[in-house]
């Protein structure tokens, strides 16, 4: 998996299982946590086996990101537009959650393909809710206008207590991410990763893509922003999005990509650490083999006869345990 | 660059060949004990002068010999942050597997990145020149691994991954 | 938010299936087979030709390192495309391929659970007979690659015991049995990998009394498949194992006496013989398979292992009995009273009844002998095999319960400890040390 997927696998699985299981219902009450502190709480009760109560908690918003009623701008409208009659928003939301919805599974379309589309949409509730303000701004970009009553610089929450910034204009939107990582190795790996990003963009074949820049200091667009929000140990990444990137079906994809950019970088940093381990293990194997060759033949014979040899920490340990 | 590396390694090899003349020597202080004297450093008559081979200010190799053991400590230098971190990771990885390597010391000597401890028992088990080959090969491998394999591979991986991201936005 | 305020992630990686989820839930979020399908065409190339290798991958638009699948997706990709090969990182309950295990964990965390490993404490489970080195490796991967803030590697048997205890407690509020209140019992863990019989006293595992049984769930599947094929049933060769497994899960049961079962089957075939119908994947032709004696002969191998394997002839009840007899004498009564089953293979209908009867017979015989020889009246020993509906994921459930308590976060090995002392902190497990 290279790109992060929008629908939550867990929600999709629960929804599909419930459709398949027919009318017999079991009480379900479980919670799950996703990256960046998005929490879901799923409830099914025996009395209404076809109604799912889904509560969503969003990441804690930093002071510069403004929420309306605890939700990002335009979230309620986006939910109504995306789900229609299938979903009913409950007010007030459950304790410790920001949004509670009642999903009526009997109102789903009967055609299987259409139904799967709606289920996938429901599982992508994160994109719908958190991405609502972003979608609003980018839709205006597609129509080459500026949204009314929008400040020069908009801060949107994407991680707990962290936001990214948008500077919307009529012909383009500039997106700036201050990149922060906790672990020192992650910081170094992420910095080199982001520099590769810029290199990749320079390749001729990708002229259609949004332009991308990296700088260790806050770029000009962020003038006047609170210093706390500008503390970034892996530099600042700037994307410039043009109308051609958000027309038609590309809008959703761009929204999700921009929303989860930091998570994407962090995921790949961890993947590369994993692969480094693989390569290191392989190299250690070959070194140990080299050492083995250094053993004299007499010693090897002695070991063979007595059958004793201590354990080696090797990659492929066949038949290690004799049960 | 490669030239100085060759010279450096040849110098180390020659030093090791001269220094690696180990014999069994039971401990003088405690009866029935047999300890690597280079670690204890209690009796000066059992120790030889330590030899320090420097390639440049940051890269050096310390060879300390005694009658029954020899300790080799290496300090490696890397070009930039990324290589530095990868080298540290690799060395920590190796230290954890010191048991499998037998001649590796779990903790490097103060001021160095990695240390080997070779005792007379190892010399009895293994051919001396093969052991020296192993040490020199180890040094080449670590340098090569960090420089070419890990760093280059990591950069390439990230390049491809970035492309994918940007491609998705443009399609 | 502090990681200790978020629910911990509980991973129970078994030989056959892995159960993943968050602490505090009553069942795992995902139960997937522990397999990884890897794209072999670009992998394993020697590093000499790395740049040519890279160009080839780049042109093919694929990134071999990230082109792999786990779980059910792995199985389906393996069947549908020849590019992938299946690897099982865990054999006989122990990890022997760390690269594959690391990949498995990577996908479970980022693709399935979709959580950020830096924000959660982790609870991993481990076989009671695994080596300290494997725990060290586990710790290394978790701390170095995933940067988890804290890790606890617990022994599967103790978790099964606490699962049983928690479940029974939730059912009976009035009952305050002493036998259930302390963590003493024999855990019979039979899954797909190496089944173990582990005595646990007051929360500590008695390592020297652990017995292992060589036949597991996969052997039952093999046996069922063999019987079906010997009888001449037509099974498509690719799916034979899969069909046998599903037959085992749906139709098998444990008889109380095989001779009687044979008679029952022969006298009323229509009641006992079941049909299995499916469609051949390659040709699309439907077929049916009759399932008769396999229904009860499958689970019977636990009580008569010589039917399946000529090397081993100790039936399971005898093994459990010898395990308890090898435990300290003052714990034996408590152990007999609390024999806990866990693992998917113990879910056969009436398995626990048969086991209880057989063990009770052995124990009663011994008591009678003692009475006769020493002319005393020893109090009869109570044998109790505990069963509950969450047996198949009892270990995961126990982990979820354990990770929800406050003490859990204090017992974990933290990242700071790891940085300070290295991976050796993960070697020890408190249950073996005798400190609680």
C-alpha cells in the first residue's frame, strides 16, 4: 500500500458484515482509534439491528483553527449532501465525541454496486467531515472565485493541536504545512524525504502536478501567524494548487491527499525504517557467514560430532523448535 | 577517496597481523581464572603499546594488545546527518547481535563507535588470517552499506513514493 | 494527549490467525490469517545489480518493497496472480522470519487498524516456550521501526486464564468462588500452531511443567482431508485443504465413544451424513461431497493420536494429567479444578465434556488405587474443564482486559528504557520471574 486509503477498513467491514448477517443482531459496542486521534465509536443494539450509531471524535484543534459548534466549517452540510436520508445527525453528540450519527441501513439502495458505493462513502466519514472546509475552498478555486468572508490565511486542523495553512486566491490556493516529528531519527529521514519530494516534482513528466517547495524557515505566506504554530523541526512544505487540479473527480482525491499529507510522510518514514532493518539483517547474515568461514576445519568437525552449536540470530530459522 | 581507504585498511591489516600473537595466559591475581588482560589493564608487563591509526580527524582505529587478547576500536565518520543516523542505527543493530558474532564487544569503548575483542580462544578456533580478513571486510562492508545501500536506497524509495503522491494529485 | 490515555493496541499473532484490535473492546477488530503474499519478481535480487533492478521496477510502475498483502487479501492475490508467493512468519507458535513479521505488523498497523504507532502502547503475545532472543527481536522492531512509546510482551497462557476468569466474573455476580479468584489453572491452548498445556499458579507459569502436544488444528484439517480422499470423494486438488478446513469448522464434533458413534452413523445415515456443495473454481462445475465419519474422527485424534501419527501415542487427557502431576503437590487440586480451554480448535462441540470425563476417569482411578493401597479415604479430586464462548480469541480478550487496567501502563517497557538499556529489557517476562 503506497497511498493512504480514504475509507476506514474497520467501519467498512462492520457495515458489510451487518448487511450480510440479515435480521439477527448482536449487541455491538466497540471503539477504534485512527491516526491523528480520530476516534470512532460504533454501536448496534438488539432492538434495532439495522440502525448503527456512529460517533466520531476529531483531533483537538489548535487555537488558530476555528471550529463551528465543534465541527469544521461546512461539515454538517457536507454530511447531508454526501449521505442524504441514510444518515441522521443526532444533537447533542455523545459525551467526549464531536459528532454522532444514526445510520439507517434499511434506507440503502438495493442495487449491490450502488450500495457498496454508499457504504464506502460512509466509511470515509473522516474525509467528509475534516475535509469539508478544504473542499469548500477548492470548489471555489475550481470555479475561479474566492469564497466570501474568507480571511487571507485559513488554518485547518489535521493533527492534534496542529494545523496547516491555506492562502486562497482567485487563481490558485497555496497550502503550507509546518512539519513536526517527535523522534530525532524521524526528523532527519523526513527532511530528506521532503527534499526528494521537491526533486520528484522537478522531473519533467510531472508538469501537471501542483508545484512543491520546501524550506527550513516559514515562507512569506505565513507572516503574522502565531509563533507556536510555526515551530516545525522538519521544515515547511508548500504546495500550489491550480484550478486544473481540482476539476471534477480530482477534487475528492486532492482533498484527501492534502488532508493526510503529514500522515503519508510519517507512514513512509516508518516503512523505510522497516526496510533498512531488512537490509541490515541480510548484511549481518552474510557477515556471520564470513566469520563461519574463518573457523578452522578441525573445529567444524568437532562441532559436527558433538552436534552442539549455540543459537544464531538468523533471519530464517527453519526447524528451530522441536515439538 | 577510495585510495586513502585502501591505504587505511592495509595499514590496519598489517598492524593486526603483527599484533595478533596471542597465547593462553591464566590470570595472575585470581586462581583458576582466565581473563582477557586487555580489558583489565592491571599488569603493565602483559600489555603492549596501543597503536592509533588515523585516516583523518574523525576516522580512526585503536588497536590495543595484550598477551592473551586484542581489542580493536573503530570510529567512523559520515558525510551528512542521514548517513550519521543510519550508521548509528546499523552499529546499534550489530551490538545487539554481538553474541552471534562472538568477537564483537557489546558496548563500544568510550569515544569510539564499535569495538571487537579477540581472545586466544578465538585464535585457536579460527585461522588468524581469516579473522583479520573478517575484520577488514567488516569495515569495508559497514562503510559500503551505509553509503551506498542504505542511503541511496532510502533516497530512491522516497523519490518514487513522492512521485506517486504527486501523480495522484495530477491525475 | 498522552499515549496512556488512548486505548492500547492488542496484537495476538498466532500461527494460523492473528487477532488485532484495541484494548477495551470485547472482540478483536480484525481476525486475519497470518500470511504475507510477497511479490517475488523483484525481491531477493542480490544487491549488486541494485540500480538495474531499480530501473526495472520503476518502469514497471511498481515498488516491490511495498507491494505485498497480508491476511485474506494475501490468499486471494496468491490464488489469482502468479507473481506472489505466500510466506508464513510464524511456525509452531514462534516467529522464524522476522522480515516477514515486520511487514505483517506494518500492514496491520497502517492499513488495517490505521493507527499511529507512536501514540499507543502495545501489547504483544508470545508463546510460553519462546526464547528471550525472540522477545528481544520483537522489542527491537517495535521500538526502532514503529517508535512505540511502550510495549508489553505477555505469555498467551496467562491471558487465556484471565480471559476465562473475567468472562465468568461478568456472568455471575453472586458467585464468589475462591477457585476463580486467583489465577491458578491449567491452560490447554490448541490453535493452529503448537498446542501447549501450561500450568499457571497465582499468575506465574511453571515453566518446567509445560507439556506440548504435537497435533494441532492444521493436523485435524489434514486428517479430514486424508479421510475424504481415501474414501474416494472428489475434491479439487487446489482447494482440498481449504474445503477440509471449512468442513472441520462447520460439521465436526466430539463423540463420547467412537464405537457407539460408528454404530449411530451406520444405523441412521440420513441423520448423520452431511453434504457439502460448492463450485469448482476452475471449471465452474458444481459438486457435492459427502461427509460422514470424518465428522467425529477428526477431533478424535486428540484422544487417539496414533490414528494420525505413528510417532506419538499419548492422548491429550493423559498429557494434561501428567502435566498436573509434575506440578508442585500443593497446587494440584487447584489446577484440576480450573482447566481452561483456549484456541479455535477447542471449539468442537462437546470437546470439553469429553476431556473432562476422560481426565476424571484417570484421576479417579488413581485416587481409588491410593485408597486401596494405603487404606485411607482421600477426598475425591474435583476435575473441571472450563469452557466459554470466546474460546477462539480468549488470548486476545485476555489481552484487551489486561491492557485496560491502570497497572498495565506501569508494567510496560518504555521507549526511554529501551534507549537507555537496549533491547535486552524485553528479554524477561514478569510471569516467569516470580515477582508480581
